[in-house]
C-alpha cells in the first residue's frame, strides 16, 4: 500500500519536475539562440583566444602575453571615437599626475589627425612654447623613431621625462618642404590654471588655461584679489578661455556656478541611466554681478565649452571670439584590476537649453577673428573636433563613429606676417565693449523723465 501511494505521489511530481526542466531547457535554448542571432561575441572571443594561443606556441620568437593583450585592447578601442583609449598602468598613473597640475615634459597639447601626431597648441611659458613649436606642426619622429602607427599615449610617454633631460622631435610644418629637428630640454610643467590682472583700474581680466582640481578655488581667489585691487569698484570682467583644452568636469561646474545663482549648468545623456545627469547652480556667498565677456576660439574645448555654453544660455555673459573646438563627449575613467585604466566615451554634453556641443561647438555672440601668424603665406589653422578621425557626430542619435569629413576652410582669423607685432584684437574689443557698456548704463541713469517726455513726438 505504501509503495502504491509512493508511486501515486511520485508519478505527478516526477512529471512536473520533467516539465519544468524541459521548459527551462527550452527557455535557455531560446535565449542562447536569440543571443547567437543578435551577437556572436563569444564565438569571436574563442577565435581571439585561439589566435593568442597560436602566437604563444608558434611565433618565431617568444612573445609577451600581456603586451599582446594590451595591444589587442588598444586596437579594439581605436575602432571607436578618438577619445576612447586603453591606459596601461604607467600611462594611467601619468594621467592622474597631470590633473594635479605638474609633470615633467615639453608643454604641448597633442592629438592624432589623419593618423599623424599633431600639435594642437603649445602651452605658455614651457620649453615647447619658447622653442617656437606651433599649432598644426606634425611630429613625425621622436628621438629619431618614426611616430607612424604610434598611439597617442605611447607618444606622450616618450615626450615626457625627468627635468633636465633632452628629447629631439622632428617636425613637418605646413608650407615648409623640409622637416626640422627641435631639441628641447624637459622641464617641470607647472600648469598655472588661473592667471589674472587688473586692466585700466576697474576691469578684471582672468585667464583659465586648463581645468584642474583647484581651478574653482583659484578662480574665487582671483576674483577677490581683483576686487581688493580695484578698491571694490570692479566695472566688468573678462574671462579668457582661448586655447583651453578642457579638463575636469567638476571644476567647470564650479567655475560656472561662481557666476550663476540658479538654473541648470550642463546635463549629460548616454545609453545607461547612470550617464543621464544634470548639474545645477547654487546661490553663492560672494557674488560678482559685473558685466562679463568670455573669450573663446578654436582651441577652446570640452570643459571650457561647458562654461561658455552655460553663461551664454543664462545670458550671464557675452561670448566673443570664434567658433569653439566642439568636443562635447563625456569620458569616464574606469580603473582596472592590474593598475591600468579604461578611458571610455559614455555620454554627450548639452548646454542648459539643450544645444549640442559635440562636433558643433559654441558659436560666439560676437564673432571677432584674431590675427594669427602665417608661414610662407599659409595661416596656422586650429584643429577642431570634426577634423579628427572617427569623431562622434553631435546629438542623441550621433553615436556612430564617422570618418573624417573635409573641414571648412574658414580660418580663425586674419593673417599677419612673421615678426610683425600682433595685437590681441579680441581682448581689445572685449575691453572696449565693457567700457561702452558702462557709458550706456550711466547715460540711462542720467536721463530724467522730463527729458524723456520732451524727446517724444
């Protein structure tokens, strides 16, 4: 009887378990089939593993597995946009040092353009600046070794080094037929993030060269110093972010927040929820309500474009100069277990009003070209985001890497012959506008209601 009950109970249970197990197998089969149809990633990873094993076993010389894997990762990221990179441990460490504002090197901002190592701009008061290196110069050799197929971080590693050591770079310059060697002595590059001075007694000039971890605090110190120097009678401010390549996002937000008391500063939008962020201004203890002009040009990128866009959208400042670089993508630095890092583009920046920065840039309210030097009749042209290989198009749907398009021929300014004294037209124009601003305000205050009525028809 007990056996009969056991079989009677066991039968439905076994059948149910069989049914559930079959359903699970069917579900897993459907999931795997769907995955295989959608993405054959794991199959390709097996091929990668097979190739790696063949190289280790059969290559003519013994190979370093780590070197091969790092190279494969770098190659994979090079199929994406130009700002996504793999950072080996030594390079990742250098990147952390750079944000502190001091490192040994030459003092140049570089990028890859058409696969060639190209100078974006030399940094003021550095060996590169003093040696006469210029924007647009192509570095074709470093210490006699060709830079062809050399990735950006490998080039940076070779250019940097201890203070007092020499490095020779071979440069090909537009309009010059023969390459030229520059031997430079490395120095400690101390990037002074904020510089300032008082102009014509009542007008503050502040230059932000790069957004580093103390930029926000240094800006506040500069504003206080200018206020004291002018005996509390500041009549206007000029914020110069020309040739500012960007830097830390939180510092750009702090800078914009210094001049805004409410409203959105910037927002980001990406594929994953964690990359959808909004940043807002807050009331400040110390306020600086003076009329303000922001100077930008084709070398103003990333964080500097965020600040300019926020101040422009909130009508807090007049933007003067030329179209900015157009680097409006967010890079997230992801530390990896072996001390290396992954620099990955994860979102796009948008101004408070929803304007796209990526590949578009910030259009100034007042377009004022500046004089730029020429070599053999050819002006030195700024490289912009849209000139870079594999740059991302702007907009929420612009996530596909694009090939290089022909850049517009519009230059950033008029040209001036070599050795000719070049006036800073943009700065002069900004100062003139601030003075005019003050005059118009004073005239409005002086007009009485009686005079205003008499002036009517």
